[in-house]
C-alpha cells in the first residue's frame, strides 16, 4: 500500500496528539516508506502521521532534496522570525501568511531508533515547526492572527503579481 489517502481539514484525526513510537521494526519502515511516497506524490515538503490517519509521533520532511524521517521529535531550539506563505497537504491549494521562527532544531529518532538531529533555516525551519505542530494535533491555521486571509494558490499568484507591479513605479 504505497501512496495513502491524505486526511483533510475538518477530520477529527488531524486533532489527535500522537502517541510515542516504541517499536522500530519493519512495520514502521513500511509506514515511513508509504509516508515518503505520499508526500512526494502530493507533492509536499512534509507529512505527519495524522495526515494518513494515524495518531503517532512520526513525520517525514523533504526540503532541497534532503529527506528526513523523524520519530518522537522535540524542538530544542528556535530563533529569529520570518513571515512566509505557508500551506498544508491537508488543506490543498491554500496558503496563509504565517510567522515562524527562521531557525529551528529538531531532535528525534530515525527508523532504527537512532538519534537524529535536523537543523534548518527558512523553508526547512518552517517544515520542522509545521510537522511538529501536526504531531500535537495543531494545524498551521491555528496560529494565524485574527482576520488573517487564507488564499487559494490562484489568488496568491494574483496578489504577488500585483505587489510586483506596485513596487515597479
Ligand atoms: Ni501540514
């Protein structure tokens, strides 16, 4: 069962905090393989277990062609701030301007239970924070300021084109 259906916003399974991963066996390896395939097929920069309907502390991230598989993650450092248009595979074709730490460091375990550290800036830092939130049952739209807009990809493209014109006068 390679590519799995992605659970979308409104589904209660996205709100379940994940239980710790305790068995680093072949079954976990198969689940991670499926999560990677599902993320790549979407395509997206990250996927949490909740998004394939499982309440587990498990996520995958792929940014700039580097793949990370992390079980039982903790965020041990954040610094800086950055606003960027963020999206989620569970709310397809939508983006919202979301403030995140510019740098983040996550520690956890790989599929064999070995300790892994993921340290990143910009897009990778954003993915670290976004996926960590999913594992607690938190969605990126939860952290938006009052009145923040959630745009479709088309609306965002128009908005950015208009902003470009506005700055070229
Ligand atoms: Ni997401």
